[in-house]
């Protein structure tokens, strides 16, 4: 992607946005959610960084009404060690007083006393609606305070406008306009941990488990966890089952048992209803299964476990990005700017008018009350709708007679290093392929197994229970096809392979380039080919994210948390931690942001001895504060000479007498482990989409009794780009690739580096031209094209 030369002039740097003389208050309200602390920390540090005063309001709106010690000025150190803590450290409370005009009058008085005219509210839709009402009443509240003689004219003038920015903290993900709310991903982690644990006991005893998850009005948690664990049945408030569902469900459960599946998992959202608005409870389902099928059935209600525990890497990054974005939005706000919500859509920060989002969220409930369930699903947004469509596609195995018969043979293989989530992607591809009428063949051990003929047909039941398994069950190798083209072509001829789906890392991408380049020599390669990126390094051109990277980030953050804990005991200790990633600094940078690192060394941002010296000096200053520990991350290939040992020795020598050092190389633990909910879900959806593309492309290229596809757009990579999933010809991505270092030439996450430096108290330049502009919540949907498609 060539960069327009004018770019330099259009960039907008936040150095021009000063917070001098401004006061910002931050509060958390409503139900707590993991990641709220990360958001509070980011608001405080970014606020202090731009020169504003930042205040904590303890205990939500109650603290604002009560005033006094509940409103305290925050310091840089006061938010240290908060990032890894679940819940909210500054407290949250449901507040009746704030619902009265009298209560809001007291709150306004407390804010005016401290000249606070900027508020950052982290909470659900109720909390944000309250904040908006407060803002609308602000000038009349000030007039009333003036009449009562509680404030003077000068105070009215200097505090005339109240600016509000919201961040949505809610584990239910029930807020329209945002793809993910703070806390949702962590709640999914808790649910999936429980489901994985239950699966082993259920399998031992051939049991059926009914799990109730949170979500009184929103089925997101239930739906995504069902998708992530391959549940047999799911009940959500937005999509009640049709009448007669009891028969259908029991039929499906008994069919599964007949296919030698030893366990059944049924997931129920706490707000699940049938089509007559009657509640569907876990106990009702249990009694039904026991009385009709006689299966040994147990109920588990997860309850508040879902709100607990440490925030996931995703939630920490989401919260940190949103917190910084919220401060920018407050600095840029004018008297006429509406109260807004900062959020992520796809991979991009956006600002949306708060009340538009609230109204749309309320419309979902209204549609459900009026039994317009399709409308409710549509209003929930693209991400929710896409999850539901994928779940439906994968959950029901039709009898052979009901399937469309296209008689195409599709081969699926894993290439490169193992990445958590690969198996979920294979399962999804196999089942969607079978549902679309294809015969699916599994190739063991990548291209190596391909040329050796390790190819066999794989059936619906063969991939049961694959989503939760780490590594690669098909087997994967780094071998490239280039030297074995004759044998691979021969195997494709023998098995009559009409399409290829490759799930893997950089070798998969290079392999696809080699195969598509050889199409003029080999007719066998003139078939649709698509690649789905799966590598912990996240170094594939054409995709912002790859399967496996989220699981690796969680492994890095978990380890960093433990290491920081050990350092807080000994004081004055600096840890130097080496991460994987090849030459790609994604894991180190984003892991550093999630773990609260002081410095991160990566190949993409060259550094020299002066930088190392400055970093040591920065840590020396930090040791003089109350936070006496440091965390330094180093990507494994960031520099040939500045090795982990070199950096460790340099820090040890330069820090002598001030701090001592320890080093830790994380190694292959980053590739292992059960896949995170994000990777299961992402892998499942992206592979399903790839298989649907194969079906379309096969139909388009079937002429004269055979498949012939040799145009560039029939050898594609399916990647996530900003807000959409895009199919891109691999030949076009060639120019975007640095093949020597196996990384894309342009990488979106580099713009997160200044964020990480700011939160670690470094002065830096931060380009905000990419920060969210105020947009409107869209209701009218653009027509899907082949190139850009659903939000994930």
C-alpha cells in the first residue's frame, strides 16, 4: 500500500491538545466488569500526561452525590498495579439518590467545588443514560445552585459546560454500536474455563450438562460460549426456539449419543424465553432430558464467577485504548459536541453519540417484547448476527439425503508452527464443507503429508470436541511445496481435489504463492485456494489478526502478572522477558501494553545504546517512587547484538545499587495451551467464511464438467482488515511483504506503541489522525460484497 506523500501534512498530533487548566473525573458505575481498572488507569495517566488534573470518584454516582473524601485527586502511582486486577478498585454502587433531581444537584455542587467539567463514565447503558441526563440538566442545576447562594456567578461562567465521554463496561456485551464491551472477553474466559473442566467429567460419566450463563436481556455470552465449545444446544432471549423445540432437542441429543458422543452440553442464558415469552430454566431442561431420554443430567449455574478473575489480555488492551481515546475525546469536545461513547468496531476506535446507542439498545428490548425476534437480532449488530448464523451452520448435522450434492472434493491442511485455535478452524471448515455438499479430505502434516499422500476423508463426527484442543490435531510442518510440486499435483489428481483450504502461518502464505505461481505448469493447481491465517506471531500480510495470537498474548500477560507479583515482594527488581514472534514485534508490543511494561524492544523500531541508556535512567527514576519494580519486554529477533543476555548484563551493571535484574525467556509456552475464547470464535467464523467462498468459487469455475480456476482472485487470503473480513489475492499481497524478515511492510499495531510509552511515562509523539471521529450508529446495512464482509 503506497502512502500518499501528502500524509505528512494531514497528520494531527495530540501535542496540540493540552489539558492545562482542565479537570477530569473518572467513575465506574453499575455492575463491575473485568478491565474497568485498565480503563481507569489509562484515563488517569493520559489525563496527567496532557497536563490535566484527574479525580477519582469512588463508589460511582453515590460518591458524586456524597462528595467529601469520595472525590480524590489521582496521581500517576495511584493507578499502578491496577491493570491486572479484576472488578473496579474505585468501587461501584447502584445509586437511588442520583435518580432524583435533588441528588443530581448535590453532585453538581461537588463537581463545581473542584472545577470539574469533564467526566469519564465507565458503566452500562443505565449509567451512561444517567450521565447524559446530568449533562442536559447541567446549566439549570448551576442556576439553582446560584439561586440558593451555594455558588457565585464566576463559578457558573467557568463551569458552564459539562463534557461527558462514556466507555461501556458490561460483561453482557449488550450495548448497541460497540463490537465488544469491556469485560465481555474476560467473562467468556471464565465460562470456557468451566466448560473445559466440565467436559472432562461429563465425558467420564456420559453425562449431559446444562449450564446457565449471565445475560438477562442479551444472549451474547451464551451464544459465543456455545460457538466456542461446540455446545449441542443454546437458548438465548433474542431467538426463542420454535414451538416443539423439546422434541427437536431431545431428538438431537439422542442422535449424538447414537454417534458415540459421550457428553452433551446445553447452554442457557439466564434470560432465555420460549416464543410465548415464558422463561426457559435450566431445571426445566434437566427434567425434560431426564424424563424423555433418561440421560444422567446435571445443572451448573455459573453466576458471579463470570464477573470475577483477572481481565484477559483483550480486555486490558481494549480498556487501555479506550481510556486514552476518551481523554482525547474530552480534550476535543466543544460546547455543541454531544455526549459520546468510545468503542471498538472491528479493530478500529470509534466515537458514537451516546444517546443513539442507548436508544438502539432500548429498541432491541422493545423488539423482543413485541416478539419481533429477527428485528432484535438485526439491531444487536453485525457481530451478533454473524455469530448466530455460524452457530446454526455448525450445530446441526443434516442426514445425507437432505444435503446438497455438489460432489466436489475439498482438502484441508495445517501449515507452519502450531497455533491454538487451528483445530476449531478445521472443525468449522469440515462441517461447513459437509453441510454445503462437499466431501472434505484432511491432509496430515502440512505440505509434507500432502506429497507423501497422507490424505483421507474426514466426516462430521470426526471433528467433535476439537474446538477446545490446543496445537494441531491434523499435524503441521513448515515444509514448503515448491520442491515437491510434481508429487503434490499427482496426489491432487489421485484424490481428485477440487479446492484447497490452508490454515497456517507464513509458510502457508508462501506455499499458496508457490502453488498459484505454478498454475501454468500444472492444471491440478487451477482450483480455488484460500488461506486462513493461523500463527502466534501475527505476521501475515493482509490480516490485522491471526488465529493463535490472542492465546499467546494471554500466556504472556499471565506470566508477566506472576513475575510482577514476585518482583513486588522483593522490591527494586527489573525483569527482562523475551517473547516469540520471529521478527514481528506484535506479541512483545501488545503483550507489553497488556502487562504494563516499561519498555519493549522490537525489530520494527530500531534502537541503539543511547536508547538502552535512556531506558535504564527512566527505570532509575521510577525506583525513587513508590512503584519499585520494572518490566522490560524484548522480541526474540529485535537485534542480533543486543541479545537478552546483553540487555540483562547492561541493566545489571548500570542499575547496580539501584535495582537488580532477572531475565526470563518465555519460549514455547506461548504456542501451547487451550485456545482462548477469542481464538476459538475467530477461527470458527473465519474458516466457515473461507469454506463458503470455496463453494461460491467452485460454482463459478465449474465449466465443461470440470473445475478450472486460474485467475488471481481464485488464490486468496482471507484476513481481517480494520472493520471487515476481506478476501485478497495472494499475488497482490506479494508487494506488501518483507520476505526476508517474514513480516508485512506496514503493520497497524505499530500505532499502539506510543500508547504503551505514554502509559509508561515516556514523552512521545502520538498521531491522533486515526483516532475515532464521531460517527452515527448505522441501521441501514451495506450490501455484502465478496471482498468486504461481516464484522467478526
